[in-house]
C-alpha cells in the first residue's frame, strides 16, 4: 500500500504529532509512506526519528505565511510522481488542500481519507460564518472519499454536518498515546488528601480559553497552590499580563512547549481543560494515563465518552462552574488504575492497523470496474 500524507511542518500540534506517529507505525507494518511537508522546520522534528520525508520548500524564500497555498501549488506534481494508492488528510485544517487536489487532478487523484480532528458545530463562529462553514463541509463531502471520526459520538456529528450516511463514517479512537507513553507516566499514585498542583496543556490560542482558567484559578487559589500551563502560542503575553493583574503571577508557570509532558504531569495532581471547543483532545487521554483528577469544559461531543465516567465536566465558558469544580477536585476520589485502562483505548498500537483497513476498503471501493464487472 502506498500512502501519501501532507503536513505544513514539524511545528507543534496534536494533528501533526498523531500523523507522524501513524506514519512510523504504518512503515513498521510494511506500508510505503510518503510524508510531504511544506517546510522541514519545527520543534517536533526530533519526533520523526528515522522517518523519511520530503519538503516542498526550496529554502530560497519563506513559505510559512502562505503555506496552504504553497502546498496546493506544489503537491499535484508530487502526487503524479509518487502515484500513491491513497491520500491521508490528517485533520480539518488540511481539508482545503484535499478538495483542491480532487478538483485539480480529477481522475489522477487517488481516493482521499480524511480524519475529522476538530469540532464541526463551531459555535464560536458568528452566525453568517457558521452558515458558510456548513456549506463548506457539504462541499468536502462531495470530494473526499471517506471520513474518520476519533470517537463513537463523532459519527452522528460528522454525518449530520456532511449530510452523509452515518454508516459510511469510520470510527477509530484517536491514537494520542502509545503504550510506551502510558508507561512513562508511571504507576498511578495513591490518593493525596489535599491536592494543590494544577496543570493544563495546549496551544496558547483563543480556542483553548486559558484566560477563563486563570480567572477560575484566581477565585479558588490558596497559599501553596500552583498552576502550570504547558504550551506556547500567540496569547502567551496576554496570559502573563492577566496573571499579573489577578495577583497570581507567583503561582502560575507558563512553561512553553515541552516535548515530553510526562514529567510535568508527574509533578501535578489536577488537570484542567478550559477550551471553548475541541475535537477529541489528546491531552485528556494523557491526563487519564497519568491518573490525574480531571476538570474539563464540555468542549467536545466526545468528552464524556473519552472520560468514561472519570473527571468532572462543566459548561463551556462558565467561570463559576469551572472554579467550583477545580476546588472540588482537591479531594474528589480518583481511580488511577481504571483511568489508565480507559487511556489505553487511545493508543497507536490499536489504531494504526485499523487505519490501514480503512485505506484498503476505500481503495477497493474507488477502483474502476473491470470489463467483467461492468458486464456483470
């Protein structure tokens, strides 16, 4: 099987990290994987290991500011040269590239399998933009051959948004972890009577609504409490200023991007997610693997399914509810062993071969009929 997958770069992102891990697993399973990057830089370059990749950038001029257009311009030639059996669209942000490839290459375009990596309702959009987005989703459905949801509740969400048969949506739990990752989080710890160390992780961008988390933490912070936020992004300065204005700057650590979150999670006791919307957030699986008490907003249709009865879910954007849940999480019972078993759903070992099965079925369904088939 010849799989072609395209990413903008090695810049940190959940979609990109999972894609790199899948590529490595597929290669280990004997597939021929062509990984195409718009440019070869980024903090996750080391995670690729020995994985081979090609870059579209020549290095003669910067392409980061217009990387999607650059990929659209250069990728058709690569597809014609490599002649893959299937294209894998790793997440929503790459869907426009997929649709343009199908329109431009027509019969020369192999079947496309697209993973839906983010929320489709997009309640954060203004009504007019949301209506246009829904039309864009229907356009995707006409040009992408197969969609993959990352948890069972996403099936109806995808089918409704795309106006397609729910049975046509494949479900493969998001491979956010490997069994080796789970082992790095260590043995689930005994309960602490009073938990004081909070941790959050994600790109410092509006979607994650870290200002809400800072406001909630400020309402309940006690002497000795510490909130660590892992990740980097455009809102770092704003968050630092907000921490200062709330009087909690001495109790908040903005660590920046970290390659391995396990050591930071090992130092924490409570995980918090304050996002306005999410797809199937990998960091929830990581928090379960670490056996942390979890407080999260209802940012995903899959949140309850992911947690499997663990943790507490509060309405998105509700400051008082988030603060109260964070305060309760200091003493709420946590079954670390059961959480770890739940986290094992979301491993690359379970997902990689299932993707290969979806690819094989999609290739088979897209193959042109032979003369005998046509006569039959």
